[in-house]
């Protein structure tokens, strides 16, 4: 009888889930919950562990996206530093293009998840805000200056 955590997570097999009875995190291979003693339905536990793993990946990806989005001001500032301005420009424009693509990929992967998990709700909100804010910056700092340059060049 197993009441602890297995090495299934190390083998890319999700094994932890919330006990439906007491909501404590337990291993899906356990016969009973180590907190409340409820019997574990292994098929339901396996499905719940897979859902929990997806939610954890979604939250983790959203956290990485948020951290990456916070580097935008750094790259913007580097654009004005001699000798590394090219690095700042490439990083800034690259992130302005890459982050909206990342938002679309995240939404495609995790849009079907329905969960009351507060961390997942925060992750969804974070991705939504990044998905709104960064494209606006893309338009203001890349597309508008490009179009203005084209208009000025055509008027000469």
C-alpha cells in the first residue's frame, strides 16, 4: 500500500491530485487518502492527476510569460545605451512580436480548461492582460513608426 508520492512525476506521468473528500493533495496510486482515509478510485484519480498537471503547466507557462513581458522595459532602455543599442532594439522588437504569438499558443493549449483553481484563474487573467498590452506596444513602437516612415518616404 502506497500513501506517499511516487517517482511517476519524474517519469512524466502525473500522479498527484486533490482528494475529492478532503481536498488534500495525494498520490493517485494510493489505496486510501492518507489524510481522511477515503478510498481512491484509481481511474478517476489518474484523470484528476492529468488535469492537475495541465493546470500546473498552464500556471507555470503564464508565470514565465509574465516574467518575459517584464523584460520589455529593460530592452527598451538598452536601445539608448551606446554599444549595446542594437541588442536592445533586437530584443525589444523580438519580444513585441514573440510574446503575442506565445499568448496565442497558450490560449490554444489551455483555453478548454475549466477550473475553480485560483492560481489558474490568475494565470488566465495574466495572459489576457499580456495579450492586450503587448500588441498595443507593438503597434505604437513598431507598426506606427514603420508606416510613418513609409508615408514620409513616399512624400519625398
